[in-house]
């Protein structure tokens, strides 16, 4: 193919990519990629460790108080 015909073909393809609006089917894309529909996020580490805040509230002894003499 000559340079003129090759350039014309590339120009035609560039125009199609620039000006044509392609419809995007999101549902089909999700099915193809295997995306979960409505699975809630689960933190697998959430129950692994106790919260540090719970330990502070649960102490029965009062915190030490310091007085300046």
C-alpha cells in the first residue's frame, strides 16, 4: 500500500475513534469481568484484634491523680 493510501486509512480510523460515540454496556462488562453485584465489603481483620478503646473504658480502678504540693 502506498503512503497516500496508508495515511488516508489512518486518518479515517482516527476520525472514527474521535467522533463516533460507542455505547458501553456496563452490565455486560461487569459480567465479563466477574465483578460481584451487591456483596458488602467485609474486613477480614476486623474481629482479629480487640479494640484498644474498650480496654480503657472497662477499667474499674480510677486513674492516678497527681497534685502539686
